[in-house]
């Protein structure tokens, strides 16, 4: 009340004398009174101002660019998988380099054990490591959450939504995604297995299928609920089918009253002539025998024609199934690259002998995005060891450029391959060496443990077992 009267008297004085000093006093009082309100509201009329997180991120990204003024080279790494994470580690604390690692998720995912999360053998936290935790004490590496949609090679900028980052060197390590061979409508009925979200969705569908079968009184519908179809007999498909069959016959025994989980029908469908085509024929046949002994029906030479809510159509045969899972094909993650670069039929970017894009020596493509020939007609395999080696190599070449040293050609060290089939079966191959059964299973578990320890840097994340065991089977009903 007093302030209102005071302001009114000054206003009357101004109107009578036209003295600007009186007007100045009025303005000063108003400014002092409203200052706390304006600080709180941000001049938005009584509410705290909303700032879009992506726009804040864009402003933050632009603040990183002055690193060039100190002579440091800005290296942008897109993707926090095996290749991207190891490229960043190779550049950690390197002088003259400032690294920006961008990923659409805040964790690194150990994909080789993703099928165990899908079948309740492991929890999601067992195979996911926070990316920021890997670089907590590395001052020259910044981690940013964001989705990169494209690259402008001429302007040396990556972009996506409100995100825009300039670079001196670029490492593309975005990985791969599932390919439905032009039938994207199948994805709703047959989810793939590339992310934690997909793994937990598959686990939900498997668990729900048994519960729905327990409550179903119609024998035909009950049979459909207990039928599981896995499309694609590569390592992911073989491991997933084997784990479902193993769990239904061991871990779930005695848990239901009206159904027998051991009667669940697991069908593995493969368009090619044999399972695990990248292995030798001898090991492929051994894997098929192990699957059959677990209770898996293996259908080779079977082309999927249609997938819908009722099941799968294979040729002229309709297989009624409530749960269908996709592990048949993959393609490289898609980016809008300007000007366009050459790709193969799977969308992988063709690179030179040092993983750089032809005509763009400062742009590297590694991991599942790269089409890299290690021999005429033979591409670098899409395995974790290959991605790790590629990421480290690309980082090493960046450091050689900065030190004005010539680049060297990449040499792949083949560490072999393996596939787990159920609880105590596996196959492994390295050169002429081949392992099967329990020996391969133990080797698979040891290799997975060591790889997780090296990638994640955390001993507690290295406790994964080679396959679903009785100890972890109780996660099934806690899923």
C-alpha cells in the first residue's frame, strides 16, 4: 500500500512539472521491486521457462568447437558399441585430441549375451555398462546422448534433429539393425534381438505365452500358445531357440498345473541348406544334432512367405504360433550422407584398406557399418573381436595423422567364432581347431567373461555364464 501511494505521488509530480527525475525514480523503484520475480520466472509471466533438452544439447555442442582454438583436433565418434567404445578408449588422454562420443543410449550393450536376457538367464543390468562410467576420469572425452541422422562430408558436420556437431575426424560406428527383406510389417509380429528393449519384449512374450496356455481351455489355442518359432539359424537364432527349449524342459518343470512346459514346440526356420552356415559343415551338423536332442525342430530350406498375428506361413504351410522371433537378416544402420557414398546390398559403406571412406581420409567407418574386404570376395566378419580391432585401428590412424606419420594397412587377427546351444552345449572354431560339447561351452563362457571384463572394465559385470543355468533360471518368474 505504501509503495503504491509513493509511486502515485511521484507520477502526479511528473505530470505537473514534467520533471524527468520523477519518472526516473518511478522506473528505478519498479525495476527493484520486480527483479526477484523476473529472476524466478525468466520473464515468462509467472512460470519457470521451459527449455527443450535437445536445444540445450545443441548449444552445449557448439561450445565444444572452440577446442580448435587450442590446436586440438575434434574427433566425433558416432556409436558406443564395441567399435566406437574402443576407438574412444584408444584416444583417451591423447594430447592434441578432443573426443565427442555420441550415442542414442547411455549404455554400452554386450550383444553376444543378449539372448540370455531374452530367455531370463540374465538381467539387463548384467550386460549393460554405463558409457560415462568408462570415461569418468578422462578429461578429453565428452559423452553426449543424441541421435545422429546424417553427415555432411563437405561441411564436416554430423546432424540429427536439433543436434549439430562439427568435426576434424569422424568415426562412424553405428552398428546394424534387423532386415525384414522389404516386409517391415512383420516386425510387430516377430521382434528382432538387437537391443535391451527387444530382449525384454521377447522375454515378456515367452513368459506370457506359458501363462496364457495355462489359462486356455481350447486345445488348439493352447497348442498355438506353446509353439515358438525362431526365423533364422545364425548364431542368434540357434542360441535363442536352444535356450527356449532348454528352459521349458528344465527350469520350468513343475511350475504349472494344467500344462507341461516340456511339451512346448520350438521350431527353428532357416532358408539356407544348413544352420550356422559360417561354420564348417561338420560343426553345422553337430549343432543341428544338439538342437534336435534339446527338442528343437530344425526346418532348413524353408522360405518364410508371411508372418501375421496367427503365426508363420512357410511355403504353402501355415504354422500356428503365438510367439515368433526374428533372427534372419541384418543391415547396416542408415544415415543420410551428403554427398552419397558407395554401399553394398546390405547397406554397409565400402571403405579402403584403412577403414576410411574413399575420397574422405578423415572419415572412418568401422564395425557392422563397414564393408571391408580382408580377401577377394571375403568381408570382415560382423563379430565383436573384429569391431574392437577396427575401432582401435581407426583411432591409431588418427593419432598417426596428428603426429604426421604415414598410415599402415589394417591386418585382421582371427580369434575364431562360437555358438552356444542350451545349457552345456556349444561349438567353437578357430582355423583348423574345432571344439564341441562341454569343452566348447566352457570356452564360450570364459571368452564371454574376459571380453565383458575388457570392454566394461567392471569385474561385477563379468559373472555371466555361457548359457542359462539352474542358478539363473529363477529369473524366469521374476522377469
